[in-house]
């Protein structure tokens, strides 16, 4: 059964929306950073083909494609880890902040 003291200690919607907005904005930052990392790693494989257009074979195209996919995968993994870390950090800080209230 929910008691009155538990209801009083719940966070407000404004507090929750503020923390959600902070997490959302950090997610955008991490997506940009992960996208840059993926573009740099994947782009280097593609530039390898452009630098030697005479020697382009099916193998080099396939290798460049796999290199681009690896770059995108690494960027996505980095982005995911940073987003999860942000969610954990904001949640823990919010919990500690609420626990310190009288």
C-alpha cells in the first residue's frame, strides 16, 4: 500500500523532464562524436580506393566496403557505451540529489 510519505518523496514531472532533456542533449553530442569516429574510420577505407582508381578490383571494393562497415560499427558501439554511461551518471546524480533532500 502506498503511504503519503512515499508520495511526497516522489520527484516532480518538471524534474524528470529536465533530467530527460539533459540525457537527450548528451545523446545528440555522443551521436555526433560517434558519427565523426565512424566517418573517419570508414572514410579512410573509401579514400584508399579513390587514391588508386586504376587498380580497383572487386576485392578492393569489397575490402573498402568492409572497412567502412567496421568504422560505422565501431562508431556505433562507442556511441552506445557513452549514451548508457550518460543515463547511468544522470540517474545516479539525480538519485543522490533527491536522497539528500530532507
